[in-house]
C-alpha cells in the first residue's frame, strides 16, 4: 500500500460527557488559567475581577474554559492539531450537528 504524502484536513466531531465531582476545583483551575493568561484587560469588555466572579459562579463556563481539545490528538503520530471549538452545556444531550448541518 502506498503511503499518502500530502497532508489531509480531517474534521473530528466529538461529544464528551463528564461528571463534575468538584465544581470548586474546576472553577479554581479556570480562575488560575485566567489570571495566568496574558490578556490586555483594557481591550476587554470587563475587568479581571469581574471575569473571575463570572467563572466562579458558572461551572459550565469554567469547564469549557479549561478543557484543552488540542490534546485530543497527543501521541498520535503524523497528526498536527490545527484548531477547533469546545463548548459546554448543562442539561440533556442534544445533537449540535443536526441534519441541516450535514
């Protein structure tokens, strides 16, 4: 079999379910990541402390902020992560890739 030498763009669509057993740990990590980020707060709509309070009050947003989808392909030879989107929702599962988007 001939090996393919030309890079190929592939889209992976993932749905992952997690159980948050320690919301304070999740929000704590999100706050730590936010504080460590090199953000120009003058260019943002809010300030650091407002953003921190928003994260502390919303574990779903905090989780979405700390999940690193770029690591999904770690250890897979010949694969380079190029970008993606990660979000979190609370409630029953739904199909975000409905028939109209296929």
